[in-house]
C-alpha cells in the first residue's frame, strides 16, 4: 500500500463521545467526513456535538474550506467506508464486537486506505485477527477529547506493516496531532497506564483520609499537573538536577524517589470509597453540569495549546504546513 496516500475523505465508525470528537477534528481540518452508527439517535447526537464543539476546535486551527456541512451520515457501514481514504473506528470496547467489525470494514474499504482503531484497551493483534488485509490496520488511540488534545498513540499488531505505521504517523502529524509510536503492544497502551498509576495513588490518599477529593484534585492540577502541561517528567527531572541536569538528579535524588515507591498504596475499591469519591466530586463541581465543566476544560486546554505553540518547537505542527496529506475543497 502507499503509505502517503492523499486523504480526502475520512470515515468515522461509531459516533459516541470519542467518535463525535474525532469527527469534529477531521471536519475542522477540512476533510469530507462520512459517519456511521447503528443507534437510532446517533445522527442527531453527532450533529449536536459537532455544533457545540466547533468553536473550541476551530480556535486551535481552522483549515480553509472546513465546514460542518461536509459531514454526512449513514447507518450503512459498508456505504460509509466504501470511498474512505482513512477510517477511524470507535466502537465499544468488546473484542467479540470489534473483531468481526474490523473484518467487515477491511472487506468494504478501498485497499489503499489505512484503518485505525481508537481502542483504548484491546490490542491490534486481537482486532485484526479476521482481516484479509491486516497489514493496513493500526491502533490510533487518542486522548479525550480528540478535537482538543493532540496526543495519539500509534501501535501496530503482529500483522501490521511498517508502511502503515509510517503512514499513520505522517497523517496524524499532518493534521495537527502529536503522534507517538509504541514499539510494543500492551493493554491500555501508555497514556492510560500512566494516568491509572497516578490515580491509584490519589485514590489511596483519599481512602486513607490524607486529603479530601477536592484537595487531591488541586494537588495534581495546581502542582505537577501545571508542569506536566509544558514538559514531561524526564525533562522536568533534568531541570530538577540543577546545573548537573539529569545525571545529577539520577545520582542524588533518584535513589530517594525509588525508596518512596515502596510506600505507594494500592487502595481497596470498596462501596464506601466509591460513595466518598462520588460525594466529593459532586461537591467540588459546585452545581456545574458536566457540559459546563467540559466547556471550561476545553477553553483552558485551547489556551494552553496556544501558549505551547509559541514556546515549544516540538509541538504539533500547523496542518497547513503539510498539505500533501490532505486536500482542501
């Protein structure tokens, strides 16, 4: 297959929260998007989501010619992918559903198209098991919401070709994402595992009565979370080492950090703990709806991305800077 096949039309399979967010991103970047989902209210929910998310997505970058009017919908899966140059699948996380679904997508999609799954927990080796052309299938796992957060984890299965990996990485980079290549498959990929490790300790501290829910959120978002929003932990430890940098950090501070790993907790998730967290979160939300909190989150993330674009040359490039991966109207 041609790893640099020009992408004009994207098919979105599954239009729940992740699929709708992906659709918004692709539309803002100037693609024709055909979406499909068997749910009876799927089309109305998708169009409502795109309308609500459009301004926040467009504030990051709006490709000339981009329009929500370039979205079409069908409940016919084979029709949706029949002329797709790139497929982004977002079906529920059940192998018994995804494996035959991917086989059908593979059968109905033009041979030169890449088929990517947003799966967060199932490996591509499992998903591609019944495909006739498994070499063009790949995980393209986003971080929620995809129309705002640039990260995409790209990982192939045992039958995925290197050309597909390179093609997916190139495509995602060209449309303003920050793709990372996972060289090994593992459940949960990488970002969710890192997130889970942090949250395990946060829940442990809440269970032990060290912090209430609101203070534990503040401990993350107003401390390390602020720094992680601009640099990853390894580079931050390089700064933490002072003039000696990362080598000094590893020699003098790392042994103490390693010793502290033994003290980290593994909480028992009891009904009482669940109620404690639920009550704390509702109190912290202060009556704001999920939609209101999401809008606040997205506005702050968009502002942070704008600041990062000024200072971080390694960040996601402008989509307009790499036009060969797509064509406008």
